[in-house]
C-alpha cells in the first residue's frame, strides 16, 4: 500500500514536486494551496491551511512543503511540524545523489541535478533542475539552489539563502544566512549574512 502524503503548495514548483513524489511511489492525497483549482496530476487542490489539521485527523501523517520561497517554506514547515507531520523527500529518479552524501528531510532534488560525495544537504533544501552540488559542500536548512547552478567543492551556503539561476560558486566560497546571489553570477569570495551579491565576479550591493 502506498504511503499517503499531503503537499503544501499548489503552484508550478508544487507541480514538479508532486510528480517527483508520485515517481517515488507516494500517494499524493491533496495539495493545500491558497486558491482552489481542479487538481495537480490527479491530486485535488484544496484551499486553506486548516485542511492540514483535517487531513492529519484523517490519518495522513506525511507532508512535503513545495514552496520555492525560502521564508514561506520555513513558516509552513514549522506549521506542519507543530501539527505532528513527518516530512518526506522528493528526489527525481533522474538526479544523481551520492550514497555518501547526507540528506535532511523535506528536500527536493530535481531532474538532472547532481549531489556528490560528502555533501551535506540540510532540511527543506531545494536543489533545482540541473544544479550541481560538488563534493563536501554544506547547504543549510531552507537553501534554494536554482536551476543550472554550479557549486564547486567545499562551498558552504547558510540557512535560507537563494542562489540565483545559472550562478557559479568557486571552491571553498561561503555564502551567509538569508543572502541572495543574483542570476548568472560568479561568486569568487565570501558573501556575508543577509546580503545581495551579483555580477561576474559577484559583488555585494548595498
């Protein structure tokens, strides 16, 4: 019997995650969103976070938070945790994840992504389509690595940071907590907490 899971979110990111969960053999019983729609890949969409309590009382105890916004993903993950949900990972069968990488819970790894040996991936991280996380990288909770990014070896990304689409990070660089790296940037030096950096090479912008 398939394990039942509720997906929190009903946008484009959620559609990808629903497909990944279904490919992994889960029964996605519903997507909880902000506005009603017919369904996502056969899973009904229901509006209102109160449905999380209803589904829990109906015996659904697994959840996946499918929201691309890091702060909102954290908020909804905390809500689900308070309600007693456990979290599953949504990992594409077309991704390459080393058996010697460490994965948290609530993690999304999209098609053609690569997570190499020694990488440590925190809770509720998104490794988006075609992104590469090389050896010994450390990604804090709630990090989002956008499509086609390349993290070289031993890169560290602090909690809640966003690495914009197509960015590259040189070996050993560090990005602080809740920082933003702009699309297409090349990070050659450390970026402090809460800062926005972009360009080639990336520079911190006030």
